[in-house]
C-alpha cells in the first residue's frame, strides 16, 4: 500500500512575519550541518517552491537566486564538524536552526520548522512533518540550505581531491568510504560518525591504538597552499 499524501498545512498564524526553517547535512560524514530561515514577502511571490530534494540542480540554483532577491528576509545557520562531534548531530542541528532564525534581519512572529520537533527558543513555533513540501517558507529554506551546502562540497573537492565530494556531497557512498580508507580523514570529517571512526582505527599503526597513531588526510595535504 502506498504512503498516503499529507494534507496541505494550515497554520493558525495569519501574519506575514512567518519564518520557515529547514536543514541539510545531518547524514554526511564531512562538513557542517547547514540550516536556513526564510521569511517570504507576500508582495513578491516566488513560483515553483518545493522540497529541494525533488528539484533538479538547475532549478534549485535558479530558485536560490530568486529567494535571495525576493524574500523579505533570509539567514543561514550552521554547526561545524567539531561542534557536531561535541554536541551530537541532533543537538547540533537544533543549534544551527536557532542560529539561522537569530540571524534574520526581521524578527519573526512565528516559526515553522521542518520535522517533528522545534528547538527550545524564544520564538512561537511549531514543527511540520514533511514541511519542505507543504509550506512555501520551509521549501525556500530547504533550497537555500541545500544549494549552500552542495556548493561547499564542490569547493572542498578542490581542497581535498580524491574523495568525490562534488558528486556524493559527503554522504557515505562506496566511493567515499573507499577514499576514506585510502586517504584517511580530512580535518572536516566527523570523528563521531561510525564509518569515520572505523576507518581511522583500521589505519592506526598496529603496534598502538592511541590517537597519535591515527592517519589524517591533513598530513597528506600539508604542502598544499
């Protein structure tokens, strides 16, 4: 039996200072989790907003520019790999969401968050299951977050070639896992994620399991500018 389609979302808040929030990057083995918050401008509607995952890259890029130009307010938030390792990915995502909303140049009166839980913050808010496909402001946030993070992975491929980051965007694909085993972990890999931990332990010198023996790709790229 196919999954039933969720109904359109009806929000009790009726004003225009409504922020949508979404995240990208909870699953990858490398880099930041990136969040975005967007307040749309009713006077400048943006056609074609949808969950970023169902859009082509070309369409996402075009909508990214439209959102930047036409939204009433937008902001990005993030937690880097070191913070993810320290906090855990779930808590880091909540922190990044709060940073995104706090960075909005217009203080929202209400916030809708994609998912089933909102951070503990000062704004009135509610979560929306599959909100990136049901709420235009959340769709816009998902597009900003995904395009931003995807661009960062393309840039990282130039800094750390050989991992295929521009293709798989940091997810644990066979290509990425093979490269980890061959090259080691970059400084931006998430040490708390099991595939990275396993690779680092396998690459440790057999006579010692101390942290000092772990092989890091930063050593391989030490001579790069």
